[in-house]
C-alpha cells in the first residue's frame, strides 16, 4: 500500500508541476512573445496558432518532467530516512555489542 501511495504522490506532483509550468509559460508569453518565439522556436505548423497556447504546452511538458524528477527524489530521501530509522531501531534493540 505504501508503494501505491508514493506512486500517487509522484503522479500528483507531476500534474501540479505541469500546471504550474504551463501557467508560468503563459505569463512569460504574454509579457514577452518575442522571447518565447526565440526560445521554443515553434514549427511552421504551430506558427499559425496562438503563441501563448504553444508556450503553455511546452511549459506543461517541462513541468511534468521536472515535477516528476523532484517528487521522485523527495520520496527517495523520505524512504532513505525511514530505512535508516528502522536500521537504527534494530541496532538499538540488539543492544551494545
């Protein structure tokens, strides 16, 4: 059960990061469309669409990548701390050698 809970934490963190990345990219595209056009270099087919929508899509993709990585690393640290706690309890229960 713990594995599923951590998995859902990672997925939830990725979706939240994706939404935040999309919102941030939209704000950047609204403030400086030239920056977004030069940074992402949309293809010819995307040029006809809104640059803000394109920036939102790219921002969401990068948000999902970064969010998944950060959430997975955070859960790895939590797991390492819990494993260290179990090992310490076991060592304390055995007593001094």
